[in-house]
C-alpha cells in the first residue's frame, strides 16, 4: 500500500475518534494532540483501529522509534530523550526536527506526532 493511500485511509478512520464529519477536518499536517485534541484514551483507540484496518500492531516503541533496531535504552535515559535519540527521531520525522530536543519525554514526543507521521509509521 502506498503512503498516500495509507494517509487517506487513516484520515477517514480518525474521523469518528475525534467526532469529526469531514476528511477535510483531518489534514496530514495536523498534530494528533494539538490540532485534533487527542488524549491518552484516543491513542488507545487509534492503535486499535490501526490494528483492525491495517492489520498491524503498533507499540509505543514503534510509534516513537519507527522501524529502527536501536533499543529504547539507547534513546531514553531516565525517561528523557538523549542526544542520540534526537538524531534518530529527527531522521524519522524531519518535519519536526526543530521541536525535537534532548530532555523530551515520550509524552512530549507523542504530542508532536502528526497524521502524516502516523501514516509513515504504518507504512514502515
């Protein structure tokens, strides 16, 4: 499946989660948290519909580290993003490079994820 197809399908399946009516209300560049208002329970539902509709199970590691083979301990120390983690994550999500800094928590990183970022994770 192509990235654009995944992105389109993802936008459609996110509509009911956020109580929206039109795919135009869910743009690829929208932040799941800041623009669409996702909360922790929404992420549980998002992961469920991704598994149901795309047939893949996403875990927190995949959401943050994508298909990388590094361990979480190489990227986070005491729950904070390391300099090595910054490099890895900015390679995966270059659109957010200026916002990714050492010291961010997983919650901080999740708050930066866009619809397009999530589509890229599914595509991997």
